[in-house]
């Protein structure tokens, strides 16, 4: 999904439905049999999963119990879907220490105009709970800049909130009006020049936040799932840690689809 499609998504999405847990577990088992090391649970609203009384927490627990998948990663969740009971699942190290919580704006007034279902205070409490419960977790987010009516002060509020939140990565999007949406009809559309300036500032914060997060783990040894060579025959392999740090190394032997312990020595 793209957070830029504000107010149009509900019009184009069909009614929500959840795949049966048994079907998901069978598919994970099939992937394991084929040699897959990691699966990602994804969907339009992953946190609202329901199947015959089972919720997302139950599904994750069943996958960990019933399959041999070595890594299980979740896609985007809402702050209201995070609880101490849910985070207790991460005592199992097969669950990747990475949670994506779309914020959209770090300004309370902008969030209200976006009609988001959470407050900044609720979001901050969720971030704090995750960091306290699962140390070293990568918390990534989406931020939209230049939503209609966003003042200089509101942008600075958003920037400051993201700065102090310590995100591992920020996906930045400038607002883009979509036909027949409430946001496109709002007054005070932001000029392109201002939009571009705010976008660049937030992208700069994204880069510095990402570097600060990664540098916490320098000199530590972490398991990396190697995905592929960066280019055929290069001998340079790219992979990911559990907490979503992109890692590179040189190897004469193929590392494709292997999980190996790696000492992180330099930010690239």
C-alpha cells in the first residue's frame, strides 16, 4: 500500500477476509520443504486477522509450534494491535525483531485531519513498550509530508517526533492528491517547492536515523540470512539480520539462502 492514497483506499478495497489458519500453516510447511528460511505474514490489515476465534497472536504461535520455518517476519501493524501479550511471542528468537508501525505524521493536528485511529501519545507508548520488551528491535515507519494544511509548525512537530522516536528507517512520501478523495478537495494544498523541501529534510532524517540505529550493533555478531549476490559473479553477497539491517560480505563460496553468524564491522 502507499500512504499517499489517503481516502481512496477504502473505495477500492474489497471486504476484508482472512485465510484459514490451517491453509497458512500448510503453505508455510510447503515453503520449508522447498528450502525457504523466512516467510513474511502480510495483508491489507494484518493485525485484524481472525479465523474461527483465532487472532494474529494465535496464528503466529501456531506457525512457530507447527512448522520448522527458521524466520517469521510480520508486515505493517497498528499501535492498537500491539500488547504485552502479543510482544511476549518474541521470546522465540525465530520471530524477527522488526515491526513496521505506520505513523503518517508526527503532528497531532495533522493526524486528526487524516482521521487516523490513534493519537501521538498512544503511538509513543507503543514504541516505548516495544523497545522495553524486545531490545534491539527495528521499528520502521511511514511518514507523509505536506498533507493539505500542514503548517511550518506542524511539519517541525512531525520532524521532531520522528527524530526523538529513534526509528530504524523512515519511508518518506510527499502528499499526492488522488481524484475524488476528501484530501484532494481540502483547502490549503501545499506548494510543490515547499513540499520538495520538506520531503528532502525528512529524507535526510531518515538516513541519519538509519545510520544511528545500525551503528548500535557495530562489533556485535548477528545471524544474517544471505539472499543473493549483488551482481552475478561478484562474490559480494547481500542479506538481512533479524532486525532488518542490510549486510554485505565477500565470499568465494555461495552463501545464497544460508543463515550464518556475522560480525558487523563497518557502516556502508
